[in-house]
C-alpha cells in the first residue's frame, strides 16, 4: 500500500499513524503530486481530494476555513481540477481490472462521471450516497 500527499506535514502525520498500526509492514508514505511518481501497475486508487470551487471557500463554515489548509480544500475554479488530473494520471497506472474510489461534491457528479466513462469505457461507474442522501462517492470498477 502507498499513501501519497502533497503536504509534507500531512505525510509525516500519516506515516506516524500508519507506523503505529502496521509497524511499517507493506506500507509506504510518499510526498508527491497525486500518482505521478507511481510506476504502476496498481489495483486500487482511493482519494479524498480537494473538490471545493475556489470561490466557495470563503463561504464555508468558519471552523473549516480557519483550521483546514487551503490546499486541502481548493479544487480550482470548478472544483474538479485536482480530481480530473488524478483521473487522467490513473489511466497510465491502473490495471485493466483496477478500481477507483473518489469523494466528490454532489454537484460535480455528472461532469466527473462523463470524464470517467470516456477514459474507462469498460468499467462500471457508480455513485454512492452518504448518510445524508448526498451523492458523495464515485466508484469506477471492472466486474
């Protein structure tokens, strides 16, 4: 398993947490931009990427804006820029039978879904609702 984060601080915290649970067996933590450095092939990508449109960030709850780094929130103008980069990078490394799971904003579902259908035509695209009934998780699987 490999955990990747663009933030050095987040990667250090992830490493400490993983080390305490797994004692370092079969798990690596890397600092990098999405999956660029991964040579592949890989079986699974699970990501909780920034998906909030830049213009909506100042309107978020005060607790979120004050305590979350902007890089963890800002998904670009439409909110899908980081997700789109990951999807495009994953075409190079994901095994033909591989899967992707992404947390998304409910308003982005159809845009991202269309991109995935184009890039992964032989995979099944599903949307899973969260506990409040919002379309929140997008899965790409090959059954």
